[in-house]
């Protein structure tokens, strides 16, 4: 199983979902970017890079859903099938999770990089061992 949201070959992709492939070249090396990934209750997933929609597709397999207590949301961990061959170098400045989907208008009004604004979501603090 390799489903998930990846940055691969300079594009944002939600592997495992047909049509969820961003445009190559939309992500430049050594630059901070803002990625927004959203899913509606009906299963429509959308990915944005710096406010520009990269894809919109139907998540028919519910790969973007954490619905059971036994499931885990994994962040910054590559799958083990490829022996971590899909890792991309980089840093994460902020991860925020929301329990509502975003449409293009809301993405357009999202705060730019550098602004730290808290909404009805919650932030994850990355702790190194």
C-alpha cells in the first residue's frame, strides 16, 4: 500500500486516487511552500500549492479518511515498501489540521506563509527524541 499525499518529482500527488496528480514543476527546491489538502464529506479531495489548485479528484477508497480508533495519521513517514526511496529532503515549518474542507475561495483567503494565525484547527508540535 502506497496511498497518501506526497511531493514527488516537483509535484504534489495523492497516490492511490485517480486524477490526483499535480503539475510537475509546481514545487521548487529549497523554497518554503504552503500545501493545503482538503477532503469533503462526499469524498472530493483537492490539493493546493501556494493557493493554486493542483488537483481535484474523488477519494473512492477513503484513503484520506481516519475513521477508526485503530487507524493512525502518519506524517513525514514514507512507506516501508520502497525502502524509503520516495523521501524528499526538506523541512516543515507548520502543520495544522482542520475538521472542515476548504474551497478555492477559502484557500485564496488563507494566511500567507510567515503569518501564524490559529483557526478552529489545531497545530502539531514536532518533537525530536
